[in-house]
C-alpha cells in the first residue's frame, strides 16, 4: 500500500481516543496486571529497549535473580527463537508494559506541555508506532489531568526514594488517574 506522506498518521497504528485509552489503562492497572497491548508480531521490548527487567520480590525468589539483565546481544535471556520461553510465567513488568502509554505522554506533552520529553530515543521510537485520534474537548481534559498525575507521580516517587524511571512514573500516575479523567480535577 502507498501511504500519503502528508497524512500525520502515516504508517502508524491507530489507538482511538486519548481519554478512553487513559481511562481503560487506569482500570486495567487497578484490576489486572496484563496490559492487553495489541502487540501483533512486535517483540521490541524483549530486545534492547530496557537494559533490565525488574522483578517483584516473589519473582526474585522464583527466578533466583534480582533482575533479568539483557544479554550482550541485547536480548532478554528468556527470549527464544519462537518468542518468550516463559510466557505463561513472565514477570509483571512484561505483563504491564504498554508502549501506547508512551504515546499518550508524548501526545500530551506536544499538545498541552507540562511534562518532560521521553528520556531516550528508543522510548521515543516506541511512542511513534501509534497515533491517537485528533483530540476532543474530553481528551484535552484528560490530557490536563494526565499532566497533573504524571507530575504528582514523579514527585511522589522521588519523595519515596524510588528511582524516577518513566514506566514507574506512568504506573504510579495510572493508579491515581480514574477520577482525574472523569472530573478533570482531584
Ligand atoms: S508493548 Fe509495544 S514495543 Fe512491546 S511488544 Fe508490544 S507493541 Fe512491541
Ligand atoms: S520474560 Fe519474556 S516477555 Fe519478558 S522480556 Fe523476557 S522474553 Fe520478553
């Protein structure tokens, strides 16, 4: 298929509305550790996007390591030729990762401002895989609430002495997010 180079959504996968996405992501984050990202054949995040996969205390005990460090070839040690070798038992970090959340951050930063750019080119490239519909008034309300939630999450992680890492910030922001999306204020 030939893509229209003028089309801003050229070559990107459509997500839908920002407000709906954030609302669903918050619900999933509260109730269920699986993100349900429509990954298709993509396995980028099992390669070199992250240098290590963090594990819960229970997973550390189960796997006998504190992290999954990427191999020198930039692959998760459990990434086999046919995909994840421990898929049914994969860590919570893998279950919850949803690169569309990075797109939400990037779109909100571009449209509303108030949150920093993604910290590295690999994360930025993941964010660029997807596109939201043009923002409506409801989306803009959700976007403003998302800025508040992200900034609150970054500050609260810092206060707790936890490493302020982008997915940790998003994870904490989502836990406070449902009411913000509904009302636009705390
Ligand atoms: S979460 Fe994103 S980067 Fe990871 S496998 Fe799915 S689509 Fe690819
Ligand atoms: S454990 Fe499986 S899903 Fe998680 S990074 Fe490794 S190969 Fe990917």
